[in-house]
């Protein structure tokens, strides 16, 4: 299976909604007995990115946006927007769901995101913060928890992808877009996912995203290659590698989604992957961009691919 899940030029799965016409940046997990997807979303002319959710009983079909109990045409927001004038006043960009544990062993659910105080540029500068589930609602942590501090990060960090493993919160992130449009990805870890972040390894250039996910008895590293000038080559798209540790070493990567393979609903780019396992199958969901009548604003959406046992 490789198909468009939401959005695109046709507004798949969104046309019946009065308050949501664009979604992107999925984060997928198993939650409350169903597959659950967090999404960033907006309505035309809106200036704040909100969080929404979708759910399905199957990974490869049946996804629906969760709506208000009182109005099936109103997409339900997961959280209140940030306050006006806050460091994250533009909303919850590129969300990443992560589940971990606190020092006492209790489960913690978070949605990490990047944001900025104002819309000076689509590329930042950004910082990274999170919301946390308190058992009833998603509560916004008031301050950013990860900020650019190294020269190579060039003043901005975004595209967080977070994994909890063996007592540590592991962050993969993107930097550098606000200065010259050349992305690089970095890695950091923290004992509590809030403070004491320690950078690991060296940045990887020409990568728009990097995601590490549990994958059977090992880990998968999924990277996106996406040029901001939209001049695509055969190497652009999503790549997947496997390894025995979340820090590598990684086996040679395999191209799993090619931007320019003749598929109309992602012919303007793919990025921000999320990955889950369902038995012997592996599913990867990702942001897609489709060429539209407006050359400056491609139609965004969410796509998905199911990898069988032989491919995984």
C-alpha cells in the first residue's frame, strides 16, 4: 500500500469539515486500542497551526479525523492554542508523539513540536517545546525545552522526532533552514526530555528529517531528502536503514518513497516521516506536497506506505 491518506489537491478526508482544510506532519501510535495519528492543521488564511487527531482500526484504511461530539463537521482540536505573544504564538509546527516514563516508572505521553513567536519566515527561527497528557487533556509546557546553541544550527531547530529508549529521550531534529535553506539533521538526548540535552555525533548535511523508531529487535532510521527550491532529483524522497542501536551503526539505506516516481499526490516533495510496526508489517506515514495552481503554495497532505516482511 502506498496512498494519500488526507489532504492533497482534492482535500481527501477533509472536505466535510468546516474548520480544517490543510493537514501535515503526522505522528502515529497505538492508543486506546486503536491506531491514532496527531496532525498539524490549519484553515485557509489562518495564522496559527493547531493540533488535530485521526484514528482508525486498521493502519492501511479507514482513517478519519476526530470531530467534535456535538458537530461532525467540526474537527476537534487537541489543545488550546498558545497565548498571543508567547514564544510559540504561531502554533504547533511539525508535531512528534512520544511515549516514555518518569523517574518513578509512570507512563508519560508527549507531543513535541517546533514553533516561533511570529511569522517572519516559514523557516524560522524555531525552538522546540512540548505538550503533555495529564490523563484528561494535553497541557502545554510553558517554555521551550530545546534551542539552537551550536554554530552549525544557525539559530534555529525544528522538525523534532523523539524516541524514548532505555531511560532516555532521544531527539532527532533539523537545523539551519532560516539562514540559507540548506538543512542538516542532528541528534541529542536528555534524561527527562526537558533539560540537560546533550548533542551526540555529527550533523548530517542535506537531510530534511531524521527519525529513529523501534523496529522489531532493532531500530529503523528514516530520513527525508527534500530540496527547498523544489528542484528534484532521483535521490529525493524517503530512505530507510536498520541497525541494532538507536545511535547506529546503520546498514545501507534503501529508497522507500521516491518524490519523482510519477505519483501526482507527492510530486512536490515528501518529508516528516513517522513509523510504526503492526506484526510483520511496517508502516511509514509522511507529509506530502502536490503541485497546485499556485506555484508558491503546493497542496499539502499526508501519505502512507506499508512495507511487507520482505521489504522491512
